[in-house]
């Protein structure tokens, strides 16, 4: 099962009001395990930046002017994500911006059912508790000390750890078990062993078998092994 953990940074909150994506970070999971493949791109928003918009990024107002615009990188982004599920924190926000950019390029937009919203999962699992990415890091003991300033790729890496905890802890990474071991990974990413094609031969020697039978016989008719009680 292939999933893409994804985060975007934007100039504001509403693409229809002129706000644009300025950064995309995404990492690939196969059966809930990071593969090392990732996508990271800064994007020229083709607009002046609101005052202080990049303070959380630690970037100056001119930082993005030499980067490509979205229409130059949109197809490469689509190629990277393929048809994988998209794991996003507050998915409605990122999907709104991604679909606006795709629409402006004349490309098909993505349906919301493609997104796995970790914010919704957290709220359902811990009703009434804070569900921000930072709050979930504190809950699960995930080190996010590097998250002094926001960044799409860093947030994707942190979100991947949070996601694994939300779906049942870090045990899903046990799917790292080699395929040569005879195991199978089902659609949910759970590894199970295949049935052994032939039973293992007994390691009990003939002499050991006779000694064990004699021992049981010596216990008498009231022995647990004979009564089944």
C-alpha cells in the first residue's frame, strides 16, 4: 500500500482571494514504512508577499522570486504522488490549495476521499483534546524540537510519525520483514506469515520418545495427561 504524507505552505488562507502555494513537502510510505523517496519544492507565488508572511519560515520576502511557478512543477508533483492516498493534517486546507493550482493549470482536480485527514483521526480518537501537530507530538513523545520555524518537508516527516501512532503505534513498521521470509502484507499493511508448505520433521529421537512414554506410564491412570482434567 502506497501513501504520500504531504504538507503545503501558502501565502494565506484562500486561493480564490489570490493566495498561492509557496512550498510542498511530501514523503513516500509503503505499507506504513518510509522508503526514503521524497518530494520538496519551493514555488514562486507570482504575487507580492503579505507583510510578515514568511516570518514563520525564516525566509525573506525575495526568497521565492527565482523558483519556478506552480505550472512549471505541477506535473512533476502529480507524477510523484501518482494514485497514492494522501496523508494530510487538516486535509481540507491543503486539498483546497492543491486543487485550485491544478484547476488553473487545466489539470484534473483530486477528490477529497483520496485524503487521509490526521486531524479528523486525532479528534475522533481524542475528543476534546488539542489536535494540532505540536500537541500530538507532545502526546506521543515525538521530538519536534527542530520545528521552530514551519517547513513543508519537516512537517511531513513529523506528520509521518504522528500518523503511525494514530493508526496504532509504530508497530506497522514491522512490515519491514523481508518478503523472502515467506510473509505477506495485506491491504492494511499488516504482515502475516504464509503457511509452511511442509511440516517440520520431528526433532525427538526414537529413544527420547520411548523415554517420554515410559515416564507418562509411570504416572499412573490418575495423571492429567490421561484424564484430560
